[in-house]
């Protein structure tokens, strides 16, 4: 019975409201992609495996294009995140063009690009870590750093009780992470990106 009660608890139960400058904290880790960034990419989605190249391409109008294609140039998807926060699906491979897949990819890349306004964040802490939280229609995105905001530990898209998606951004060079890993907990849907030097 005790084990059952423990498993029903929330991973976020211990969060306490804390005052700190969310904008200053997050700005250190927001990917500063000012010119096209190219990543070698592996995607595992259920029983399917895709590999290729993913481009983050900043546009003159302030939007960010995210394009994923095979090494031979076959396009898997082409998305745009606008400066105003809108999302445009320019293309999706017909076999992958399912509402749930597009929605999941949109949330994942939105989480990694960190384009949300820090003024709308909640500032929290737990177990010596800072949790900068942004509300979603369902759940929250948490940017989790160490106590003095010198390291981005992980990013979580969490339900009320537990993390649903976890992302890590590592080895920043000139404001751009060399590796990005996105892992879904409830379903096999993982994305691994390793930056390629041009």
C-alpha cells in the first residue's frame, strides 16, 4: 500500500515559489542561432528510424525555420516558428503527416528553441535547483538549472504529476548547443541532434 501511495505522488510536489530574474537566467541558455545551424539527426518514432540532417534557419523576419531531410535530400518536414509565436507547417512527409506527430514535434522544438517571454514565467525551486516554468494548455515547460543558474540541467514538459518529455542541450559554443536530445517517457519518440561543422 505504501508503494502504491508513493507512486501516486507528484514529481513537482516539492516546488516552492522563489524570486529570481527568469530572463537573466534563461538568456544564458537560449540557443542564439543567428546563422543556419546544421545537425546530424536521428529520430526514433515507434518502430520507425529516420536519420538525416536538420537545419535551424533564422529568417530575416525574425522567424525560425526547422527543416529535416535525409542525407540524399528527401524532405521529412519543414516548420516555421514565427516571431509572434505562431507555427506554420510548410511541409510534412505524407506518411508522417498525422496531427499527433505534428503537434508533438511542434512542442518539442518550441521547448528547445526557448522562444517564450520570460515575463510570463513562474520562478520556483526544489532540491537546490531552479525551475523556470511556463504554462501550457496542459501542463508546463520547466527549464531546470542549478542553484546559481550557471548550468542548464534539463528541460521538461511536465503534466501535473510527472515529466512527459525531457530534453538536454549540451556543450554550447557561441551560444549554440552542440548536442540536443529529446526523450519522450510515455511513447518511443526520441530525437538526437549532433551539430555538424560547415
